C-alpha cells in the first residue's frame, strides 16, 4: 500500500521554514526513494547589510588596495574577512 505524504504548509518567512524543518521529520512530507541529485551552480548565499565604522585612513588604504586589484572595496573586505575567518 502506497503511503501518501503530508502536504507542507506555506511559510511566511525563511526563518519560519527553517524552524519547521528543524523540528519536523522530512519523511512525513517527502518520498526520498524518488529523490534525485541536483546542482544549483548559480545559488548565492543569503546576505545581510551591516554598518561598520572604520577610521578614515584605514578605509582609504582599503580603497587603494581594492583599486590596485580592480575590485570594489566592499568585495575586497568580504574576501579578506572570508580568508581570515576560514
């Protein structure tokens, strides 16, 4: 006898959906025997804007370094932070 999957509710936000899947067993909603592997090559991670106060001299040095590398200074800051944090 084929088991029918329970429908998944609609979510108001990504946070609500994340909380749902943290507490629910996905096998109640998904037939994993029919799953297949997929790739999302253009998927970009969720980002959030922050405000960061930097000394003017430091910001100018970052902008010069970014200009030498031909990248926006915000992107260079993200690269450096990513390298440092690992």
